[in-house]
C-alpha cells in the first residue's frame, strides 16, 4: 500500500508545499485513488521533484512513481470536504483526463456541494462531449460505501467549519497462495497436481497419499487498512474507526503553542491531538500532513520547524510518526512495516 503526497500545505500553497492531495495505490497495481484535489494537483502529478536532480537513481524511482499515476489509471477520487484548497484542482484534472481520451467512467466520492461545483465549472468553461461519465457518490450519506477489486471504503464524519469526512480504506482479503515449502515437503510433483491444488481440489499423489488444498496454503492474512482524514479539530472522533487500522494520515495544522495564539476558530488539529487519538485508537503509524505554512523544514527556531510537529505527536504516541512532504512516498508492506521510499 503506497501513500504519495502531492500537496501537504494548509489553506494556501508555499514554495515547497502545494495544497492538499494524496495518491493511494495498492503496491504495484496500475489503479490508484486520489484523496482531495487542491489546485495544481494535476501539475503535481507531472512535475519533477527537486530530488530528481540529485542522482540518476532517485530520478529513476521518481519517474516510476510519476508514470504510475496516470489519469487513465485513476480508479476513484475521494474528496474530504468542499473547501477550495481540497477541490479547486478538480475541473482542470477532469478536463485533462478528457483531453487525454479517458473512456472509463470516473467515480468521485464527495459530500454535498462538490458535484455542483464540478458540473458548473465544466459548464462555464464550455467543456462538452467528454468521452467518459462522471459518477458522483455522496459520501456524507449514512449508507455510503465504495468497493472495487482492491479496497472497501467507508466515510467517517469529522468536525470542521463545513461537513468534513475521513475515508477508511480496507484492503480486500488477499487470495491465499500456495506454500512452496509445504508442497515440496509433501513431495507433490510440480505440474498439473499443483494446478489442481491451486484450484481448490484435493489430489492423489503417485504413492497413493492424498493432499488437500488446505495442507499447502499459506496462512490467510488480513488486509491492510488506512484512514485518510480531512480537516478536523477532533481526531478523537476517529477512535472507533481506528480499530484494525495500520496507518492514520491526519492533518496537524498547528502545534499546541501556535493554536493557543491563533485560537480555535479555524477548527484544525494540533500534532499532539492527533498523537493522543492515535495512541487511544491503537494505530501503529501516523503521517501528519496539512501543515501550516509557518513551519519550515529547516528553521533556526525549533518551534517553527516541522520537527516541532513530530516531537509533539511523538511525546504522546508510542508508534511511528512521519511528516508528509510534497512528493514524499511511503509504503506499508504486508508485514505492516511503513518505509519511506527513495
Ligand atoms: Zn484545508
């Protein structure tokens, strides 16, 4: 499961951070999902990362990431809330997909207001004869669910100035492959007998013994689960949904001292609030994003460096804390290890 950040700034972009968007993909699958689509997201998908300049190796790895996230491979868009820094990229991205000749219908899961914004924008811009359908699903309805071959997705209400939602992506159960060591230990000859077992049939070996499929299957492993949150000032609202979750991606717009100065009216979380909720919810990895432009990667004043966010979250959370940055990509493997990809 891969998390690639296309925009990680709160409210408006900075020189290093664009407004919110994140790509989610299941390992090497060509299909991918976009969560939020701030202005310029489509350009972010194409843009060269600054790291590309550093070494040919990094260039290669980034090129792989970039090529994977094509508009024809986009399997669904999930919008957390209607604020501009989360949706202003939609009309442009959809128009480009149309110009590139996408044919498959595009599903957009979003709360009320987003469909109207998109359809009006396209109409005002005289976009017509699109070669694919837009299929909107209201994610603010109680019966919302999205399911395809990779994920089951549910929405969870948050607390913000407008209705805002988190999406919980649960990987569909993984098909059980056969364990080669067990097949060899039981002396099952390679060939048609392996195929029969893979198809779920018992087989009789040349020596007369019978092998059943369950004798040679790898143990069933539960799928990986991630929550991608929208803007929210009460991360505790997600505690029930955090059951079984491996990765929580959540906004941490401020640190506690800055929130005290700014006041609560913008309805955002601090890194500490996210860390406390993640600790209570039993999540093992947190990625903090939607970071206020006042925090810098390097700052002589630690209180205004992004590391201040990490240390605040880490002071109350025993799991792994990561700080999202634009073009940053993290992979969660089947052993539930979260690693930053180079
Ligand atoms: Zn926002």
